[in-house]
């Protein structure tokens, strides 16, 4: 499903060139559950941004479902993001003035889905996450765990095949964090490919496949 070949990505910071990714090779199969760990500045988030088609590599190839994404136009990349990839971030990134239901519905609106179908799909997304009774509440009226579950519902409303989570429990207490991880793992059990970037070795250790990065390169790739 995913194949990266000799991926390089650098950034200019003042007079210094920072090599975020160095000749990185990676292959992921459909339905895998993978954690990506490493110290700050190791390239984890840069890798996730490239996998999510939010950024382009300087060189190398990224194949997604046998399509070389490095040759796609911006419109084609946006279409692939919309239909294949869901994102869950540490900071939730919910729209403050919208209710939980409206936040979840937003991708459907942007995709041009008809209102009756939107309402039904939002209901189906919120119900298994225990959020139906919070559907009419704005983010500032939700707990941290409820906000992250709302973000997960929004990330999966377009029925993606890949879910990318960047420090999904970073802003949560332990109990809420465990609840969110269980939610993500249920989605993986339903067939979604799940990649989690985390600093927490306990969370990272839950994944059957664990990747460790240092200085823009993969130094360990272990499987249970």
C-alpha cells in the first residue's frame, strides 16, 4: 500500500541546512498498526507530513496504492488526501465556533455530499464514539478526550484507508489518552492502516510494528 524509496527532505533554518529525512526507505502493508518513535528533531513529523501528502520530498519516490504521488498535481494530491488519508493531531484542530457534529460534517460539506447523507453519516460516526449527547456542543464545551474523539470522527468520516496520528494523546490525561488509543486500535481492527507518532514508549510499544528514527533515518524496525 505504501512504499517510500530514498526519500530526502531538508529545510533551511537561518544559515543552517537541516536534513529532516535522509535516504529513507519504508514499506507498509494495508491494515498494519505502526508506531514511529524517536527524539525531537528525528524526522517523525516530517515523515508523517510526507505520508499524508501535506509535504513533498526533495528527492525520492512515494508510492501510495501503486501510484507515484511525487508526480501528482496539487489537485490530485488534495483528492488523494480527501479520499484515502485521515489525520489526528495533538492539538485537535477543531473549528471553535462549530459544534462537534458540524466539525465532523465539514469534510463532507467540502466534498459536496448531499445534506441528508451528511446527517446520517455524522450520526453513524459519533454514535460508536459515545458522542451523540455532545453533538451540539462546541469544542470549548467538551473535555480533552471528547475533543480528540470528535477529531477522530472527523478524520474517518470520509472512510479513509490510512489514519495518521501525530502525538494523539499529547494533550490528554492518562485515562483520556488510553480511551483515545483504544478508539484508534478499534479502527485498526476494522481494517484501517494506523500510524502513530509518539514520544510515549508505553503507547509506542502497543503497536505490533515499531519504528525508531534518529537524525532523519530509521534505526530500528521491529515486529512483534
